[in-house]
């Protein structure tokens, strides 16, 4: 009798870690920055900063920790380490604001750090690299259990202090903030 071997041909890595840093100082910095002129990229409503260049100690400590975790992830998955921060920006989403589907070209790893996450303010959603085929060929009536193998998209909770790092080529979006009173605040970044 033949011995069956189960393999996984392609895997999408994703790092998740809760950071122990001065989040209150980062929150204050984000609120201060929100008074400046922003830009529109993937944000539908809300405010997105231009790329941040600062000497703010708490913000730079955050970027240093992100770079360290990104290089650890790069080493673990077989990428060359020595990644450096390319750019970072702040996202502030009020009621019904969201970020549409996008990826981060011309970088290696990207991610998000959650500064403020009120109740019902939305999750980050990653699309399977085979999303277009999966939503047609593996539709809900053809799938018994939705797992990381069978899902066209996968949801992760936004939590204060949570850092996610993922390949820059991975399509993702952020659900609408349905909290009528409080804003979701996050910091996004790219590493080169």
C-alpha cells in the first residue's frame, strides 16, 4: 500500500505580536500629527498622514521594534535580513471610514500597528493570493469548512498594541469603522 504524504506547496507568512511600548505617547503623537495636511491613498474617508519623518522618541522606538521583528520574520521565512524602514504613516478612521483593497508595491514586508481600537471599528482582512479563482471555483456551496486552506479571505482582529507584519504583495483591506463616537488609529509601514 502506498504511503500518502500531505504537503503545503505555498504558504503566506504573517507575524502577529502584542508590543509592550508607551502606546499613550504614540497616541498623543498621532493626534498631534492629525492637525497637519494629509493625503488620500487607500483611505475612503478618514485621514491618512503623509510619510512621517520625526525625532519623536516613542514613535522612533516603535519603528525600531517593528524593524527588529521584521528582520526576525525575514530570517525565519528565508528572506535576507537587514531590512530597513522605508516609510510609515498614520491612519485615522472615523465612523464608516475604511481602507480599500490594496497592496504595497516596491517593498518587501509591510504591516500595521494598532494605536487605538474602539469597539466595532473593523478588522484587517487579507485576501488569498488566489482570491479571484477561489471566490469562483471554491464558492461557499463547495466548501465544507473554511480554513486557511479553503478561504478566499481571512480576518484578523484589530487590537490596541497589536502589530501585524506580512508580505508587501499580499492584498488586504480594513473594514469600516462602525463606532459612531470613536476613531480607529493605526500606523502602517513598509520595509525595504
